[in-house]
């Protein structure tokens, strides 16, 4: 079992920055892929960014050039640096860890960007 706890969300003005953190514990190692997803009210959960077990990274087109995902495997931490935030980035952000067929999600952290 893998436990994930997100932190770092909050209220920020458009153009501002936030850094999300995800602390992983339990049966996890660097063979897991990890990622950030978000869900806005009335919308489906969507991929924001992910990093595979071999370090490959993928970003949603809407966040490319603004968000950076990083991972500290030694500390079992995942980060998302979010710059130039826009009101459209407002959502609950979730951390996910997966290694087929296993998958775990955190409880989410709210990010609200005011215009």
C-alpha cells in the first residue's frame, strides 16, 4: 500500500507562483511512475504532469513552459513548481503513484488563482 499526502496549495493572484509537494510512504520505490493531476469543478480529472521511473517527463499543453515537475526519489517526494498561474489553473491537484497494476492517489490540495 502506498500513501500520498499533498501540500502547498492555496490562494494566489494571477501571475503568481506556488510549489506543490507530495510525500509518499509505504510500499513505494523509484520503479513507480508519479504524476500530478487536477480536477476543476464540473470537469474531468486531467493530467498536469508526470515523471516515469526512468525520468521521462510529460506535461499537459496548457502548462508547458509554466509548470515543472521534479522528484526526489531518496526522500520519496514529488514536487510541482507552478509559475505564471492563471485563473484556469484553479482546481484540486492530486498526486498519483502507479506501477501496473497498482495505483494510489492522494487526497488533493486546492489551488485557487484569482484574477
